[in-house]
C-alpha cells in the first residue's frame, strides 16, 4: 500500500528547507486517480504508434527501420563493392543509428544475409555460419566469428542516394543523418519476403521473382490497366517448393492484398535405396517440425509405410530422407504426407505497407502504383540535383570564357590589387562577371593561366548546354521520367534476374489425397468400464468367451453393438472429448483386461472418462443432462472434424455439473429423478438441437433450492405403470412416485440416493 507522507516536524529539522533539498520527491507515495481511457491514450497509444510506424510494418522501399539503418551503416562504412569486415564491427557502428542492442542488430543482419537463405536476393554478402531459415535448431555463430559486406544488388538500393533523392533526418541523438527511405531502383517491397506483427495489425508480404516484378512494373507504366497476372504469375520462394496455383485465389491476392495459398515440398525417389529425399519445403515450416510430425504419425500407427526418417541436411543444402518399407508406393505416400504433415502448408498474405506514414493494405497493382509514384519522385529529385550542379558549373565556365579575351588583363588586375579582399571585386568590375564567377577565376592555379587550359574548359560549355537541355526535358516530362525508370528496370533484370525457384502446380490438375477406408467393416461389441478400460470383441469371440475380466472393484458401464469402422468419442469430466477409431484397437477377448483409454489417448492427469459414444456417420445428437435441471441437445455434426483432430475442448457446457449424457439417433423418452424423489418423463423432441457444443441447454426440470437432478435413464415400455402421470410440459417439477410404482421390481429401476 502507498505510504502517506508525514507532515510532523522531525527534531532538529529545518522546516523552511525546500523538499528537493531534503531529498524528498514531490508527490511521492500519493495515489492519484486517473481515468483508464486517459491512461491508454497517454501511455499505450504512443507505444502502439511507435511499433506500427517505427518497427514492425515495412515502407514502400521494402524495408523496416531496423533493416534500413543496418544497410545504410554498411554503405557509409564503404562495404559496397569492397572486402568484408567482421560482423561485430558492423553491429557496433549500426548502434549509432539503432540503439536497441547488438543482439537485435545482429539478428537483423542474419536474416538479410546470403548464408541464412531467407531472401530471394540477399542484401548482405556473408561469410561464416549464419544458420538456415529452414532449420529451427541450427543456430548462427556469434558476430565476432562472421564477416559481411553489402551484396552487389545493394548498388540498386543506394543508387544516387547522395543526390537528394530521398529525405534525411537526424538520428536519435542528433549526431548524424540517416535516410527516411532508400531510393531502390526496383520494387524491393515485393521481391523479398517481409513479415511483422505490430499492435492491432500485422504484415505478411510473400516474395516474387525479381525479373517478373520488374517486367510487371514496366507493363503497368505503359498501361495502367495491363493484366499483370500474365507476367507476374505467382510468388517465388527462396526455398523453392511447389505452389498450388489457383487463378481465382491469386487474383484475389493481387486485387486485395489478402488471401492464402498452399505450398508443397519437392521430393525425389531413390529406387536403389527405396527412400524419398525431400529437398525443398514450404517457407512456413522447418525440417525439425516435419521430422517430429512424421515420427508422431508413425507412433500413432497412422503411417505404417515409413521405416525411418532422418535429417541429412549438410553442405549441399536441405535434405530429409524417409526410408520406406517394401512394396510402398512413394507417390501415394507423399500424397498422404502432404495432407497429414507440414510438408504442405499455407502461406497467408497481408500486404500491409506504410504509405506516407499511414498503414494501408494494398493489392499488387496498387502497391506497384505506389512504388512507381515513389520512384518518379526520386528520379525527379535526382534530375533536379544534376540540373542544378550543371547549371552552376556552366555559370562558372561562362565567367572563365569572359577572361579568355584578355588573360593579361586578368593577371594585371590581380597583380595591381594591393589587398587580397579586393581581388574578386576588381575582377567583377574588370570583366563584368558576378561574384561566384570571379571567385572561380581567382582560384585558378598559375600553371593554368594559359590559353590551352582555358579553351578546353570553355569547350565544355557546349556539351553542358546539351546536357542541361536534356535534363530539363526529363524534369518537365513525366513520360521521360518513366522512360528512365523503365530503362533502369531493364538493366536490373539483365544484371540480377534469376529463373523461378518455385514450381507451379495447377490446383485442378493435382490429385488430392482422400482418406481411404482401408479397414474391414464388421460387427463388434464395444465394452467400456468405470475405471476407463475398453474392449473390442467380435460376436464369435464373445460367444466363445466366459466371464469378463476386470480389475478388482471395476465394472462394465457401457456395452454397445457397433462396427469396426465406427468413430469412438470419449467424453471426460473436464468438458473435453477424445476421438479414436474402433479400427485402431485390436480385436480382443473377454479374458483380457483391455486398453486403458486415458493412457492410450494421452489424457490429462486425473481426467476421467464419463461416457463413450460409438458414431458411424455423425448422425443423431448428444444429450446432456445437468444437475441444475437443464438439458442440452447438441447435433452430432458438431463433433465431426475435417482434419481428424484427436481432441476437442468445450465438448459440453461446464456451467453446471453433468448428471448423465447419451448418444441417440432419434428423439425418445427419458426418465428424470431429482434428489427429492420427484420423477419427470421427458420426450427429447421438446428440446431443440443446437450446433454449439458448449450450449447450456434449456430448463426441463424445475428444482427448488438445494435440490438437484440425481439420475436420468432412457425410458422403456413397462418401466412405469402410469407414464402419463409423469409426462408434463417442460419445464416441470415432476411428480412423486406412487406406491404402485415403487412396489415390486419397479423399486430397482430408480434406486434411492445413498
């Protein structure tokens, strides 16, 4: 609890001494009430904006601030087109622009490096162990052991950056300048992958082939309505793989910037060794995740064709080898693995980019349009810079040409001027030139005061005039500027274009794996005990068997006539359901103990199975009766899953303890009894079915305080002598059993609570 400041004077203290002089902070320990909305606006909103604008979302040049600061530092260090230097040196220098610690800076460098293999066109030429993006466990070496420099393609990122093509701002301590954007001469925002998670938004941009992106940009500048999908077919990943191409999905991504598509691994079959070698995997997974999943499938008995799997990644690159058992068809097995493991995965696109400081989700056409506008501005600023410099030079040379008529006069003016400060004014008066021209003439070396030097300099005026006219034409014409950009893009294609790495598989031509019914379908008897043991016994074996073998104190609580192809659903006391197939259990005999379900299905410690449902086609529904007198009727389709999940949470409502549950194919009668002995006969047709598993249901039996629903049984003819007495419109309190109902055998149907 906050301490209150004492206002009592201490002995010997000077009451007039200012609080700060006595080491006391004004307001310390006081509790100040503040509106939560004000706190969010003052504290959280600035943080959220900082993450969005300065950390997680890339800008139109394709870089986040951390990338840009690192690459610009390496550029200023002279690491473009030169030798490498230690990564630790680069990290230290980058901290002048990015004060987030050496770990974060080095991680950024690793992900931009050639050795990490995460980018189609790496920006950092690395030497040493930089890890691999397709490996979760392959760590990169420390920065003191590795070396790096800028890759050749960075010439296109920093082209003319010193010609005022982009704005510069102060760094965090105002000691140096850094660019707000890089004047990339190609659409780098689409060439290399970029992902980031901000506050309340995220960005996920897939990579495209450099030559295709540049060509699509050229086509878009020629015709804004051009079909860019004809040139830019699909993304292209550095790890290759096979893209499942669906034109409608791609058109949606190109139009909206959102959508997802599937990527498959590539493999080869080695007949001599009877093994499959996987050499390319989707960008969203790792070799370790694939191996672990396949091993798990083998342990579960769902993948009996695999003899062994191992990661053989080495200097030659990624390689996962799967040894097959004899007689296994490799292509058929891979179709199953694509369906059951990360060997096929989805890549979700979210083209969220900062445009003029505002995050916007753009389609490919809009994104290229924004880049074209950005690049036009860069070329215009570069043209203006060159134009200004050439005009200045021409102006100086015109002054030099003025003294060509009388060089001796210029020498005489300089010699006869007594004070140095008067040299420039006297030259201005003597030749009718301005101050800048006079300064240029005055600075000419003595050895250059000859006619040959001056004639050579003045001959440049004509060439300069042509260059100035050409630059003015470009500067004043958007079409000319676009022509310059097109020429640069073509040069980029020529210098850095590479063939596609990702293959395209057309979705309507590939064969999707369909789970085949590979097990024989025959009738079986299913037994489930109170302690959680399960047996599957054929009718013939059951006829030949004697007594059921059970643990001491255990008993059979369910006996179901089903089939070997049925799905088994085990509902537990923690509102969870575990799914298995009857075919996964071996046929057994009554003389064995059976399978212990909690261990077989990997249930949580202390979790208890309450009910087993044997489902054939997920027809019918589940009925749940709760102690508070409510009943929930859930359509069985709510428990069907397309991807064969083994565990579902929120299988039923946990708002009140469950009294009983039943799987029924059609509506029927149930007999309910509460702790007061009241009985109600309910037809389930009066309870509407729900698609939500966790529904709390409807009130069927009205209960008084401290009274609960004790027991529920499926009603059979003859259980009650006067059933109409207990059949009432729900909700109802029910009726007490009459003497004739409790007489004789009827007494055992609804035993009293102990």
